[in-house]
């Protein structure tokens, strides 16, 4: 089985374009006693949702727009994404390849249940 948590969301300093900072969510993946971390942006979660929503059961996807001036907004988004991913894992016995790749889990690891 695979367990995930998103312990933190880390605002990243703006890169090439000065006005565009973004947040990276630290996704901790626990698979057969081995833990690894995947760093993902909100847009990557959104892209995953678009790819898998037709082929498997997915919970409601957390909305993008939360006011940045609210300190709790980021925390709400972090929780929302964590619940979303947990919901995907919970509702689908067979995880789509897209989800495994997103979490960087090899299919062989999942089959070894």
C-alpha cells in the first residue's frame, strides 16, 4: 500500500520572472516501508486531476484561488491537496499509471502487496 502526506507548502522565490513566485508542496510518499519526497506545484496536481478524472474515482479538487494575503489560505490548499491525493489512493484499488508516476512509485512496488 501507499500512504501519502503533504507536511509542508514552501513558497519559492520568484525565478526568471520577478513577479511570479510559486509554492512547492512537499509530498511524502511511504511505499512498503520506504519513504521518499516529491516536490510538486499546484499546477502539477491540477494536470494530474485532468488526466485521471475520467478513468478513476476522484474527490473534489481544491480550488486554485485562495487569497495570498491570508496565512491560512496556503494551509487550506495544502490540506485540500493532501485530502485529494488520499482520496484518490483510497477509492482506487488499481492506481492509474499517471498517479504512480506523479508519486514516483514503480508499478512493481505497488504489485508487491
